[in-house]
C-alpha cells in the first residue's frame, strides 16, 4: 500500500492600500476644504490646512491612505461635501 | 439685501425689494443649469475598475438624492419667506441647523456656473471682457460666494 503524501501550502498577502485624493477646483473655498477635512477625518486644523494648501498649490493631495472599504467610504463622504475626489490603489 | 447673524447662530437675510428675492431664486435656477448633474460630474471621476460599477449603481444616485434634497429644502424656505412678505421687503431666516443645506445649494449653483462658463479663480476674471450673460453669471457667483463665506464663518463652524 502506497503512502499518501499530503502537502498544504499557505500564503498571506497584504491588502493593497488605497489612496483618497482631493482635486483642486476654482469653486470650493479654501476654508471650506479645511473645514471638511477636519470634519470627516478628525484632522486638527494645522494638518487639514497643510493638505488643503497641497490641493490648492499642487492641484491635488492624497488626504488619506488605507484599506479599500474605508477609502470608498471617505471618498463618498467627500463627494457628498461636493469636493472633487477620487480613489486609487496606492503605488 | 442685508445679512445679520442671529443670537441662535443662524443668519437673518433682509430682502429690501423684489429684486433681492430674484437673487435668491437664482440659486435654484443656476444649480439646475448644468446639462450633467453634479452627482454624475463628481461620481464619474471614480474610474478605478474595482469600484466604478458600484459607484454608478449605488453612490451616484445617493449623492443625487442628497443634493436634490438640499435644493428642495432651500426652495421651500425661499418660497415660504417670500409668500410671508408678499414678494416685497421682508426677512428670510437661516437657522444654524440649515446652514449646510444652504451652503450646499449655493455651492451647487457656483459649480454649475463654473462648469458652464469656466471662469476659474475670480480674481483672474476681467469683467470688461465678459458678455452680458456671463457677466450676470459671474456677479451672481460672487454674491453666492459672499453668502457662503458668511455661512462658513458664522454658522457652520
């Protein structure tokens, strides 16, 4: 009777993080963008202002990075506040 | 039109004549003036293949309903206040709880104007080069911006 050899193989992959990106537009007031970032993410005013200035000066800013479900939630929230927002896999 | 802050943290907007009511009604007209609705303009920016389909099916209709509800609320507020004053001098009250809905309606109007006329940053616009139609839209956008600034600084924070 032949022996039976059983092999098991396990692999674990890290989930790919997603970026939430706010894009610049000429309509939304700078103070409003700061206000929304503070309200949604709980950022303090200093951090929210830095991100807002990135949006204003660089055209866009990654305002949050993390798991996909949360990224989708935050993107939906930011769009509900009428900010131009996208999400994409982090490089 | 004169605007004052109330003791309850809202705004009192005093209309001086019928033209002031027309300015407020312009918010609703401007918000609806873009061929593509705001929810679609925002939602269609999400193009990552893993999420784009869900966005179209679930998120865009949800955003659309939210934005429409804000406009309907503001429309009802204007209509009720205008009726109360028979379209002449009289107040319109914006409570603290209503602050964001008004901000949203004004933003929808300004985003639609921008989408149609592409003014860019207001400080870079030369009013002398605008047509009659675009000049009117630009002035309305400036009025809406001033009201938004008051809402943000005095009501929403």
